[in-house]
């Protein structure tokens, strides 16, 4: 059976659902109109959303890695996270905080942490919903919790994660951060506040207040999706502010791809060519600034 056709309007509706004001019922009603029937909408929705079944590129029990759930002090309470490191490292390694999307710490983000560890980093994927009890299994419930997070408290939790990693045995003291979607926005905001952060990589993340740009100390690598009009509206002003304040940064826009193009659990939005190129650039950038 052929896969149903997925249009840009359908993907845009999903983006409105996941990031703006549309709820699940409103999304399915809109998708039904676009698809022509409720049956077609039901078949299309899983292809646009993320699939837990396809979240694992690196096995959770990969013998090359040591992975564990850790707890450590956050800005105002206990933080939980997923810590991964290569088992055969001869030298101290740079460390990277991995910040999840607005679905919380899920299987996909844990897999991204494992991928980073295989590249020679100690990777920590914090659960930034820890202050609210942690990431629930229901992704819609997880999404709703993000509106209850305080931005300043989240930055404080990121700083606590950096402090934890910088002192962790086996790390070289240099810490970077990488984030996707909501996490990309966290990277941008955190970079304006932290004097200890060495490098930040934001995938399709919201730009920080431009008045805060002078506070950036870290080198930044910013990945954007060419079709992501909502986020891309802020690129030019952010680039100008970074230039005017003599910051170290690189910006790449990947033509013809959608927001979340790196998320390989979303069949409709994932773009392997863009994801592979962005990842290659990401690894080289982090190695350069965290050595």
C-alpha cells in the first residue's frame, strides 16, 4: 500500500500544534480537512509526528559505551539526566549537555547522547522537566508541561548541568551544549548568561533577546531549516547582533527541509542529507572548541 501524500500545509499544521496554540483535537480537525478524510488524517499523523519505535540508532546496551541515569543538584532542586561516555577513552574527554525538544527526555534524545559519546564526548542529557516531576510517557502531557517552566530557572538548571560535567571524573573541564527545537532555544538563551560555556550548537532554536547578545562568550553553531518560517524570521537580526558584538559564530540554513529535520523518528520531517551534514559540522565544531 502506498504511503499517503504529505503536504507542506500538513507539516505546518503539526508545527502549529507542537509549538503554538493548536491543541491535539484542533490539529486532527485541520489535518482531516487537508487530507480529505478522517481515515487519511489518522494514517498521516504518525508519519509527521515522532515514532518511539524508530528512536534507536545506537543500541542502549552498546558495549562501547557506559550509560547510566544520574542525579545531581539543579538550580533549585534535584535534576535527573542520562549520562553516556565511551568505555575505552585513554584521555580526559570534553563534555556536552544535550537538550531535548519540547517532548522531554525521550528515547530519541538518549540516542543522540549515545551518538555523541561514540564521537569522543562525555554526553549528559538532562531532563529539564525534573522540577515538574520528570518527563511523562505521554508526549502530549510532556508538551503541556513546558509552558509551566520558568525560563530563568531552566537556564539555572543548564548552568548546574555544566558545573556537574565540568567537575566529573574523566572530563577535561570544557563543556559545550547542543539543543534541538525547544532545546535550541535553551542553547541560545544559556549562551547569553553563562561565562563558563565554551561552545553551543542550536538546531532550529528560537533566538534570545538581542539585548542579551553582548553576554555571549561561547562560540556558536546555528543550524536552521529552510522551510521553518517561524524560527527563521529571527535569523537576520540575530546574525547582525552577533556580528556587531564580535561574537564567534557560524550559521547554516539547509534549503528545502523542515523544522526538526534532524529527528530521524519523524518520517515526514527528517531529511537524512541535511541531518548528516549538520551532524558532521556539529562534531567538528565541538571538537574544535572543546579540546
